[in-house]
C-alpha cells in the first residue's frame, strides 16, 4: 500500500530539519500514523494551516521506509483554528490531544477513540460547554473506551448498588464500605453525580453543576487518568489549574487534586498529584 | 568509527541541529582539509560568540552587552513594543523597515503538549516593562501557528484590562502565491483582515 488516503485529526507536530515537520495523525481507519510534512513551516507552503494540531483533514500519504510523507491535505473541519482563539479551550484541547496520543498505538485502528476526539474538539470549537467539562467528559470516556471505565455509582469491586461515598483510584471508582481500601477519598456526592453525568453524556446535569464540584471532579478525573496511564500527561499541568481541592474527610489521608480554572495565571502552580495507590 | 579527535569532532558536529552523521563526517573532513588559519577563525568565532553574546536584560534579544542595540537606540519609539517568540523574529521584522518601536522576546510560545506554559516564557518581564506607563501599544507578532495564536490570545486577555492598544500581526495570503492553493484558514483570515482600496 504505497499510497493511502484517510480522514485524520492532527494530534501533534514536531519540527524536522529546516522547514519540515513530523506530524502525528490519528486517522479514522488506520489508527495513529507519523508522517512528514515537507516544507510546512514555510509561509508559502501549500499545506498552510491544514497540518496544525486539532485540525480534521482528508490526507493522502505515501508510505516510506521509516515515516510516511503527506502529499495532499484538505480541511474537513478547522477545529484547531477556532480553539486557538480561546486560551482555556486551547489548554483543554492540548490535554485531549496528548491523552489520545498516549492511549492509542501506531497503526492500530481505534474508530471509537477517533469519533470521541472529533466530537470533543467540535464541542470546544463551538463553545457548546465549559471547556473544563468537555475535557473531563473526554478523559472519562476515552478511558472507558480503553477499558478503564470508572464506576461512579455501584461498588467497583463487588458491584453492590450505590451510591457510595468512598472513591478509590486503584479499585476503579466508587467503593462500598465493605470494600473500601485504606486511603480512599470521599468526594462530595454531587461531584460523583457530575462525573457520572459526564461519562454518560448528560449535559443538562453537567452544565448545571456547581463550580466547586467541577473543580473536585476535574481533580479526580486527572488523578484517575494519570494513575491508569502510569505516566503524567504534561498538558494537564497547564490546564489553568489554580485550585487545590482537598478531598480529605475525617478518616481518609490527604489527596491533593488540582482543578481547572477558566482564567490564565502567570503564577507558578504546583502540578496535580497523580493520586494515591492504595 | 574513526580514531580519537576525528571521531570526537564528528560526534560534536552531529549534535548540531539539522546535522546528521553523514553531514557531520563531511564537515569534519572539510575542516581537516582546510587551511589552519580558516579553521582557527571558525574556532575563534565559536569561542567569542559564547564569551561575548548574552541576552538583553530588557527585551531578551541577543546582545553583546547588557542591552541590545535596539534597546540602546534613543531614536526608537519607546511607546510601542512588538512581542516576538525568538531573536530571529526580531531580525525578520527589522528587515521590513516598517517598525520603529522596540521589541520583547518571549523565548518561545505556550505549548502545553511540550510542557511549556506561560511561566516558562518572559511574560513577567513584559509586565514589568509595562509598569512604567511609557508603553501605549503592544503588537503581538508570535508565529501564525496554533501555539502562536494561543500565546497571542493569552497575552490579549492579560493585556486587555490594562488599557493598552493591543494588535496582532495580520494573517493572509503570501505575496506571489496563487489564491487556489491557499488553505481555508489562511483564506478565511485574509477575508477577515481585508482592507479598503483607495478609489
């Protein structure tokens, strides 16, 4: 298959040589591929903005020995351009693109992940919801597709019907009093309701949620993601985090969790803890 | 593999950006065949550039003293600052001879995926410069890519409440190109920034 054509979302770009870029594409039918965009950094490049992160394109590439090369690209949806005009949406999109890059393997088709990312980028570009909520909904659903679906109602260990107060990252979500491992967090019940709504796509509940519960939910989502990926997502640290929510209750150890804020800050903010491994 | 100093030279040259192992080998053998005086001139230039050149304490541009020649030039307009990503962008804008104000070099653009946030750039230094009240206009000239646009929107939100005139370099069609090859985003921006003709 020396020449192929596919729909793709640009995940990231890296400079290569004088005017080229290595472009990581997440294609609809082939999965993730790394291709060379020749001359894309020149102002007269015919690719223009088409190979910028967050763009949805129709690409034609030819296979090379190590990396493939883009020969043609047409814009399907310029999400990246709309997102970059809003700093909060941009940081949320960066975290989504990096997470997608981590969750997918090269040349392994992942249609559900592709459709999820496309929908999330469209939502950010159209300003449909708070970018922090869109990010959390994306992260939870991407993890669910990858096989790490969290439980926010029934006990993640024994299946006992909820709601339960304790939340444990290692166990996979809410845990009943009998299964509750030491060190479990005890978030507000409304936070767990919000996270369940984000996972299920219930935007009426999510849009009507309290900012305090959104912050706590963002912290839990980030911790859950990074615990399962076993490595930090660099972009998450820069999603305008400024609030550190302590989910401690009287009987649980400290878990410091960051939340998404909606305004830029030039003050250094400590990265979110990746949760605890109980 | 070559022996001793030849291989050391090839290894060092190979660490330069854009220079692969074959190019490093070619440059190394070119130097070996060159006159000793030519090679010494190159070695002196390399040593001097590290010893003499530093970053301007005001704008962050490359300078041979504590301040660059643009910050030292009293004829430049101190009320306008053009914000760029890298020192090489200063040179590119200076070549146009269109701008007579001063510059501020950020040292990159916000790129969360690469771990570069606002605190990793010289944004605090820019805010310090603005505190004097002399500056009335900021021109944001970051690269016209996603990171550059996001950096510009971040700066616009930060500078907006300060009552300054904040503008962004126009994006559009390159002179000498064909319209049919322009991508949708570039063409859309060209429409957004269209100008009236003198009739």
